[in-house]
C-alpha cells in the first residue's frame, strides 16, 4: 500500500536531494577520445577541488585515472577552455592547469613538460589538441598573453609542437583560430578563424591549406549575402572535409572535396551544432563505411540518428535527450548522453542495431525515479522584435518547465507553487533536458522551475539566435517576464512568489529584470552576474572583449546605450530582495561587479545576501562552495518568500542585510 502524502507548504518539503547529494561523487564528463580498444574521457570533480581527471577504460572494462590529484587537465584558452588533452598510441598530451604548460605522459611514466616555463605565469596556453597523423607531435591553438595584461594584446595562433618541444607557427594573423585539423595523410590543414567583433557563431571561416601552400576559404565568414558560421571541421579517410554551417538558418552538415564547392549532405530542419564556447565539441562522427552519425535538436531535446549511404536518416530509439562528444568507434559510436531521468553517462551505441552499452555509468543516487521532475518543452508568446529596424520579428520564446515533484509530500489545497525562473549563461547557450540535481534540488522542495530559452539561445536556428542582436537587456527581459506571467496566468505558479536566478550572462538578465521590470519577481539570485555593462566591455578577457558590440552596441561609441541598460546605474528602481554569489578570482566578470551592486543594495536598505568565495573563478567548482551557494540561496528564498527550511538538513540561514 502506498503511504499517504503529507501536506506541507511549497518550498518547505523535505527531500533527499540535498546540497550534499548534489556534489557527492559528482562529475561533469568532458571530451571523449578513442585510442585503439581504449576509451578515454575527462571528468571534472567538485569533490577534488574541481580538478579535471583523465580516465581510461580498457577493453576488459577496468577504469583507471591517468594521474592522481592535484594533476588537473584543464586549459584557460578563451577562459572557458576545452580540448585540453588528447591521446594516441597510449601517449597522452595535456595542458596542466596550474602553469598552463603542455605536458606529455608516456604509458606508465610521469608527466614531462614539453613547452617551456612562460615569462608570465600561465601566460602561454594551449587548447584544441590533436595528435599529428605520424604521432610525433600535436597541432593546437596557442594563446599568448602580453605583460600589459590587455585583452587587445593577446595573440592566438595555430602551432605544431613536437615531442622534443620544438614548435612551429602554422597559422598567425586572425584575431581568433580554432579547430586545427590535419588530413589523415598529414598533407592538408584545415582550421577556423574569425575577426573582432564577431564571435565564432556569428561568422567563422573554414580555411584549408593544401600541400602547395595555397589557402582556400571553403565556407563561412561575411563575404556572402548573409554571415555564415562554420563549426567542427572533420577530415574523412577519402580526403573530403566535412563540417557544419548555418547557411540554411540552422547548422547543417556539408561535405567538401578539394577543388569543388561545399555540398549540403543533410539538413535536419534544426541545429546540429551548438555555440563554440569551448573547444573540442563533436556532434557528428564519420564511420569507415561512409555512414554518418549525428545529434540534432528538436522541441527542446536531442535526437541521435545515422545517415545511411542512400541519404536516408534513421533515428535511434533511445531513452536519452542530450548527446555530445559523438566519436566513431568501428561500427559503433561513443558519446556523452543524458536524459530527464539520467545524469550524463559515457555511452556506446551500435550503429547497425542501436544496441547500447554504458561505459561510464552515472553515479548511484539511491533515489526512486519518482523523485525526478520531468521537463515539458513549452512555447509561449512574448513581445515581438522590431522587424522595421532590421531585427527578426520573433514573437515567441521557449522553455523547459519542471513541475514540483515529491512522492511523499503535496502542497495545501489551493496553494500554487513558487516559480523559479532559470536564466542560462552565454547568452548564446541553451537549456538541456538532462537530469540535473541542481534543478531537482528545487522541484523536490515544491518549486516549479522554468529553464528559459530566451531569444538569443541556440537550438532554434540563426534567426532566433540573432533576435537578441542589439537587444540584450530588452528581448531577454521580455522573454523571462513573459514566461513567468504565462505560467502564473495558466495557474501553474503563484504570481506573488515568482523568483529569478542566473549565472554570468544569466546573472545580468536577473539583475536587469529586477531593475527594469520591477514588481514581477519577488526575489532574485545573481551568480557572478554582470551589473555594469560598460565595465564588462572595458575590462574582460580577449575572447569576449568585443562580444557586446553585437549584443548591445559598438564600444565605446555606444556608451550611452551601455549605461541605459546597466542595472548599476538604475538602482533607484531596484527594490526587490537579491542574493549575490561571486568568486574572488573571476576574470570574466570580476568581483568588483558584484560588490558595486551589493553596495547599492546596502545604501538603499534593500534586503540582500552576499557570499564571496575565495579561489573560485567564473563558475563554482569546489564542492563546499557549490553547497554553500545552493543552501544559501534556498535560505534566502525561505526568508523572503516565507516558508520554513527542512530542519533535518541543518541549513544555517544566510544573513539578510
């Protein structure tokens, strides 16, 4: 017999999904590499100080870490990293996080530094590593910082580095480069490049250099009628080059033969790729028999399919809803997969029969699946853009909506749940339908959660992505407010208890929504969010130093627009309680941004909480800080929205000032 549910106010529901469970044995799975019969992957582990460990799975199923703590295979190129390591023939090449030098690890040996100690600490960085076909070295993106520390003085190049440390510059001159890829015979080099003020998802060019030294722009850039972004170039064994480009509005798959023109291979009607915030992404894999396996989005979730030799696309029937790091492994692929009831796993999928094998399982949470709230992808009306001003007229936006879910507790009759609106970072990013205990932490306590894909998000094509151009701080605010009101009007949330939270760019939208749309939200939480857009434009890292030119206006010519949209200059309108969480080593959004906002709140007497975490950068990686931020935010909402904290968790309330 099923036990009767207790009735408790929303927000106060007891739950086993505590902050301790959120971080216990947690790991974020990164890149996947196939080396013979071995499968390698990266794991970022909060319990080990956020370090990235490299894990090898042998053919017999045993798994071992390459190196113990404090080894950390993480690069700071573009500050977001990715592609920090690779392996071939059992030899691992990796960037060490502490000094950013390139290391080689031969089987059974200790790491050997291949690149010299830089003159500036961590001033020479490497990413997007690929072993050369002859296995004598790697090609990589190298980022070199100057003594000035200025973003404008950072140099990005494609280099080759041999086992003995000898290096050669292969590509120099563009503001940014990525994806250096040698053909299987080593005679052709492909890479991506883009120039300020573009980001790679705006107008990245695919360039190829042949054996004769001549260079060809294959696709991408701004030379055509419309800008085009190219991502993930991949050489096939027959000498053809495959890549994803968004010339049809969505990122679709193309094939190019030297001397020819790019040929559209498949357009799924939705984005195959995502934005290149980090290096080393892979959304398709070429099989030896000519078939292609690819991941693509639809209605807020991923599909995985195989393009057959006759051009038909067969979709696998899998329980997962997110796929990344798609890598060929004979007549199978290995990828990172997750779904509404599964944290990410390393998964092998047989291409012939769709049979699956989990190579790296998700952690055992010890929970009945009844605890998990499953998202619903919704499309809701919002304020349309100004098409007369040359902006896409998109009058709708999207979200993943999670209902309150707890198998042991229900809310009082007639009481609607509080709503927590999540604003993802980027803002060029997207919500994912993957089990995230950071979301379930809230839903199991009685919150409804809306993870909003506001305009500017990826997964819906360039038109939707470009709807935010020039309108950051306007369109995104319209969308989060429209989502909250739409859910409240439909009886799915309490209109008096709407809260909003976000990190980085999502933190900006949170601060801006509370400032410029007063009265909608009853509380908010900013995690390393932007308060002063002008300060961000004037003092941020190289990769994003001109990002705001497209999102807001050219800097400094558009200084008035920056001031108009910066919450810090309009705190007279800010009367909503706010919690602020910040790392003191954040280079992307320096802590001065948070402290300016906190000072304004203090001066006005608006209830607020402020937690500054020593040693944290952009995003919290240490278990104790992740826990403190989650529990601190919950206790903040408990005080503002007036519900009790579950006594058994022993959460110490943050001090409201």
